């Protein structure tokens, strides 16, 4: 039996007080990238922009420290039209995964995990396919989404 997965990786940059200033996302179909973008909203189009990204059902969402992404989504789109209970998800949180798999690491922030398991050069090489040169560093939404 063939199983088909639609997945989205999300990363927001910003604050809950002022809203998100950029969102990076990677859409995948059976773990093959179909779309990868970083978008910067204008003050009045945050909800519309987010709705354009989350306009279809995903089998799961991937993020690092997913509570941040969940909160940004709920600020603009409190309920998912794709779930009977109105929830966005389910979520695969890479921070939780690494804590369970490697309980003795000194740090679980995204940069430390990349340095430990992939190496910054490996990540940068992959990110160059999708990110502009000036965005090839942590705390840029698409770069962080790729790191997830």
C-alpha cells in the first residue's frame, strides 16, 4: 500500500507583540520539496498571506520549537478549516525529537543541533538552492525552515 504525505515546514521571525516580520516555508509532497519561499508581510496582509500558505490540508507540520509557530498561526488564523476541532497540525517538533533521541546534549537550539549533526557548511550548501545570499544565516525564516 502506498502512503502519500503532504508536509509543510514553517519558521516565523518576529514577536508575538508586534507580529511576524517574515515567514519561511517548505511544502513537500512525499518528502520532495515542491515549494520553498520566504515571505515578508505588510502590516495589513498578515492574515491573507498566512492563509495563502496554509490553504490546503497537510498531514503534518514540521517546526523547531513549534509553540512559537502555533502561536503566530493562531494570532491570524485561530481555527483550521481542515480539522473538525479547528486545530492546526499535527506537529513534528524537531526540538522535542532531538531531546528524546539525544537526552544528554548540552543545548537544543537549532544552531547547536546543526553544528552537532550536519555542520554549518552542509546546511549552507543546501540552503543556497532556496535562499538569497544575504539570508544564509540563522534567524532568517527560510534558512531556519531548511535547518529543521
